[in-house]
């Protein structure tokens, strides 16, 4: 049997499945005579759960960072809340019922109360209460949970979705891959799998129904293809692919420490995209030449309130120091669209991607913007900082954002706080209007970084999340390619440099075209960097310029894509 999902993390995996089912727990109401013994049972289960959670929290903080560990802090808080456990104890005593039944009743009461609230943050708390109550219930019922931290045999994990506690506790040395029913390329499991460099496929719909524990699985994290219980020839085919993938990875490691220079001598900067300071490890391992996009919104999304100036300062400083003087582009807050903050009420909009978001929020709420800019400038003394604004659509917005930077700098100066005077200021080009007037904008920035993820959706009027029209979302659309070329030309005419941090920058079929258009900096998922260096070091810019000329003669995305599919570099 074969299944198809969304390739989330590259690599080939072959091994036995371990299906993680988060089964509904069965609880029956009983009349209890020894009420004290029942209360004790509850207290023991709570204590056991607490000590488990303390361990999970500590491990998560160490391996994934404080922000990821925060969720377990929230679970511990539920267990320490007298209104919750106290209410369960009360129920055992007054109704003479069994501990599991009492916990279940109190859980359901709290969950439905939170779920009915008109506030995303409170609705999310319902999931915490459910998760932690189930942990207590399993201890009362004596149900063994698959302990992912002590997996002994190598396995491929199959789940509806993996929870943060699953990914935090698992014994990574034994996990060969992940397969999940739900999720897209930016879901938690997908991001974690790429960071951990474990092959993964998400969005398989019914993997947990079609795969049983112990089934032999072969899958390709690039293409999203899964084969369940393959015959010998299929097995051999995947084993061969795996060998090739590993050989390629090994060969690419030889490029660590090498410069990214084309055959005809153009130096290219190959940087990485990150979401948290913990991702620096992956950048170093893959020899990134800098950070081309630090998406700071995760710092805000992983928090229960707006992160303080000091908290932000620590995060930015840690990336700047961790990268040892290499250039770091930190993007100011880019929320809105599909990225919400539980503690910041944004009105429901008809078209959130065209609405109140990113720089528009920052210019409206200067208090939020200034806190971030103060943290950024304070951190600037610890490395080579570049600040970048998202979603700029006009010159007015750019000038206003720059004015706030100047205000922050003069405030810091008057307070006697140190900051670097050499911070480059740049903006993302992800709105066609900005691309069209990029000649004007270029005079006011040090650099552009092209955000193709959004530029494609706005240029082609195609929602990047809508599966039904995804055939229209194509980076090879000639309109998109023309805009990219125009932006790079306009940057160069003004003596500025141009980079790209959208997914296209790490795409092997796009890189030759971007080189031909003169792109100076490419920022991508850290695992794509060495493959990109291999390509860069094996081509001539002059050949790539001819290639661009050739593909821009085509009128359709399909023709360009086909041409690029057949394009190979001469080595
Ligand atoms: C982009 O739009 O290309 C981009 C890099 O930003 P994000 O994916 O965070 O919207
Ligand atoms: Mg964007």
C-alpha cells in the first residue's frame, strides 16, 4: 500500500512503525467506601504527574529552549491550582466516587468552560487542562504510556500529530522518521523535524488507520511518498535512495568551511532562516554564512504576554553571539494573517492576509514596535545586526518605520545606553507594489530581501494556504520572475544588495535563475545550505544570465518549470 502526504523534512527512512495513539481513556463511575484511600490515590497520581512534568520541562528547556518548555510550566500550573485538584478531592469526598471519575468530571467541566470562552488564549487553556488531566487519569488507572524517551529499537513514529511533549521527550537517536495525519510545512511537527534533521511527512490524513504497529515502512521525506510493507524490490529501491541521500550528505559535508563563490568568481552569501535562538546549532552544523531571516514572531507566539524588552534583548543577543560576528538579519514583528497572538485581540477580518498585520500593526502600536527596536539596538553591540521590516507596501511606511528607529536611537543615547551605529536597515519585498517602486525604495534602505512566499500569493492573487487553488501558486510564474528581476536590478542601480528569504531561495530549480538575475544573498532552511553551495560553486554567472534570458521568453509557469526540471549543471 502506498500513501502520499506533504514532504516536511528531507531524507529517506526505512524501519518498523510505532503507532502512537492518544486513545480515549475509559472511566466508569463507582461507589467508594474508603474515601480516604481514594483521595490518596488521586494525590499519588498528581505527585507522579508533577515529577514527570518537571523532568519533561527540564529536558525540553535544555534541548529545545525555555520557550518550548513553557507549555509544561502551564501543565504544572494546572496541577498546582487548588481549584482544579481541590475540586476533584471535594467530589470524591462528597459524592463517594472513584478518583478517576472525579478527575474526569472536573476535567470536563473546566474544558467546556474554557472552550466556550470568546478568547483564543482561554480556549487554548482547555487543551492544557485536557492533556494534564489525562496524564493524571492514566496514573490512576495504571495505564502504561509509551515512554518515548526510552524507546530501545529504532522506529518510525506514526501519529495523528506529535505533541510538543512527544518531540521534547523522545529518544532522538532511535527515531528514524515521523509520519503524521495532519499538519503542513509550517506545523510544529514539520518545523521540529527539520530542526532535528529527521525525515518527515505530514498531512497524510489517515496514516494511523492504515499503518499498524510493527508494519515495515519506507518513505521519502522529499516527495511525501510512503510505502507500507513494501515488497523486496521496493525495499531495495528505497534502500538505494537512502544510500544515495547519505552519500550526497557526506559529500556535501566536504563543502563545510568552503566559500560560496561561482566558477567565474562572484561571492554569494548563503544564510539560514531561523525561528528561535536554539536554531543556531543547526546553522553552525550546516556552515551558514549568516542569518537571512530570524522570524521574531515565534518569540511572541510562544509567550503568554508581549515579551519584555529584556527577554527580547537576551534572545537577540544569543543569536548574534552564537553566530560569532556573522551578519544576522532580524525581522521586526510579522503577526497577523495566519499568525495570531493569544493575548492580543485582533478583530476578525474578511481578508486577514490583506489586513491589519506586520508593519501596519507596528506603526499603529508604536509602543510594541519601540520595545522591539530598543531590544534590537541594545543587542546590536554583540554582533553584526541588520534590521528588516516586513510587509512594506509604500515609501511612507518605510520612512515612518525608519523614523521610529531614529527616535529609539536618540532615546537610548540620552539614557547613555550603548548601541552600534553600523546597523544596516532593510525591508522585505513581498508586496507587488513595493517591487514596482523598488527603484524609489532602494534609495532609503541598505538592502532588500525578497519574500517569495507572500510575493507569489499577492502577485497571483492566490491564497498560499488554499489547497484548491494551489496549482496557481507557482514560483515560476513569469510575472513573479519579472518582479524578482526588477527588484534585484533596482537594488543594484542604487548601489544596494538584494537577498531572498522566501522558500524559493533554497530551491535547487530556482537558484540558477536567481544567480542569473544577480541575487547576492540567499537565506533558507539550514539543511538546504550545503546543497546550495554545491550548486553555486559549480556554475558561471554568465551562463545563468543566458538561462534567465531564455526562460523569460516563455509565457507560462509550466514551460519554465519544465525547462528547469531538465536543467542540470555541468560539473
Ligand atoms: C515570505 O513571505 O517569503 C517570508 C519569508 O515571510 P513568511 O513566510 O514569514 O511570511
Ligand atoms: Mg511573508
